[in-house]
């Protein structure tokens, strides 16, 4: 298909989708019964936290569906895979417009990340402003959630000081929105249309005015994959360190490898396992066998990986730039705060003082049970929504 034909189809899609979306929204408004639960729709990339957030929203009374742009090896719990919808291959470039009409028909509230909606993008990682306008006109409640690359910019990150993840980035502009001006414009558009915006940890630097109190990464502790696996304190075997980087240069993997090599050269019994290119289930099975989990030493905030590790009762090493500001209940969080230059020292301490492993592991499990369980996240979600003026069940 030539570029000209593709552009013509997109224009035709807009001409048809705009009035149809508005009619769909009007039909939805007229036929809505006051006794029907409010319907919510998550339209995002396929990451494990989204089905769990949907579960948290269901628990406070909403009817919820989840749509993924595609389903990858990490998460298959979405209700609909848009890339595999029957009409996608038939309609081609017009299918996003049908998805938008279906979304306007099926829900009262929509959840997105900050870099993509249903309609084609005018610029990469910038939410389509026409789509935002359509949702505003059709009076949809809009909620935006930061995940990292959708909001992170290079200059703002470098201004945080060293270490940071942009110092080692091999391709500025490839992995994140990166450009400060473009990101600011995108955030202003989103803020103008949004019922609320939510951010977490280091992402709060790039989302002025967002709600930063929700800490929206729940763990389902009823899932048998998260049954505690407390490390063995036996000093007679090697200390097993596990690291699962999605992008090594952002997580400081080279610093970890160098620290472990130095410790082994000095005669300490330390093993390092890198977990990459596995399914989520396969990765979790590997985590269970670790004594210590290394999250990252550059970004300045823990990832979901660290929360999974603490749920499994594993001690966690991670660089937290500002614990009192960025952590949920910082005084209760047992993460060992490291920087590139302190990795070797902290691993050595854990290797020589093995009794710390089960102690830190138990503290981590308690921390997750208290603050990151589905019920705890549901309570925070209900409170956050009540403060936004959003309609509640």
C-alpha cells in the first residue's frame, strides 16, 4: 500500500469516525441506566500490572475490560488483542477508527498510558490530539498512567545528577519520548483532557500536576507464583544473585557484572544469573531460586521486578534517588539502597552475613502484604478516584 493511499484512508477514517464516535457516545448516554455499574476500559501495552489494576477497579464496583495493542510473551490476560481482531486485517488502516467507535460505545471511562491511544499518531510517543478532543466532546472520563518511556526526557533526567539512565543511553530518542519540549506539549494536551493523571517514583519528575500517591503496581498474593521462597542462610554454598534487565544499559548491568567479577577474584563465593528473553512465568520460576535480587543502579526508583522479588521474600538491591519522597512507606521498605560504587560492598556484606538474607526477605514480604497487595491498591485507587471528581459506582 502506497503512502498516499494510506494517508487517504486515514483521512477517510477520521471523516467517518468523528461523527460516528459522537453518535455512539450520545447513544450510550441516552440508553444508560442509572442502576448499571460504570464501565471502564483499559487500552494499553500488554504489561502484567494492567490486568491487576483492572482487578483492583473491579473490586470497587466497576465493570472493566482490558484491550492490548498486541499480546506478547509477558502478559496474555487481556480481554482483547486488537492486533488479532477479526476486522483488523480486513480494514487495515481503518481498524483503529472502528476501535475508537467501539470504545465510545462500550464504556464511560478510559485508561491509557501517555504515549498512545487508539488513533494513528501524528508523532511518535505523542497522544493523538484529535483523539483527545473526541473523548472530551463525548464526555468520557480519561485517566492517564505513566510507565516510564512515555514521559521520561533526556535533559530533565541528566539534571537529576549522576547516576542516571540517560548517561549510558546508546540511542537518545529511541527508547523514550526524550525531547523535553515535545514531552511538555504532550503532557499539557493530556492534562487538559484528563480526569486525572497518575505517576509513580522517578516518573513524577516529568509529569507536573499528576497524582503521585497511588503507587499503582499491585501484586496478587493469592497467585501461587508469589508464594514466599525465603533464601537459605547457609554460608557453605555460593551467594546466588539474580538480575533480569529488559535493557542492560538502563539498569546498570555492567556495573553489577564488574562487581561480581571483583568479588570472585577476591575469593568470595558469588554467582550471578541474568534472566532475559523468558516468559513471565519462566522468569518468576527463576526468581524463586535466588538469594538476592538486583533491580537497577541508575534509574533512581525500583521497578515492578523489585516488588515481585520482595513478594517472593528476596532481599533487593536497588538505587533509590530520594527514598523519603519516592517510596511508599519509606521507613518500612527494606530495599538496600545502592549506587554503582557501592554494589560490591553491599554484596560482600550479604555474602559474609548470610543471616541477613531471611531477615530482609521476611521484611520484604511483609512490606508487599501491607502496601502492594491487591486489596491495599484497591483502597488507594478508590480514594484517589474520589478525589478526582470521577463518578464512582
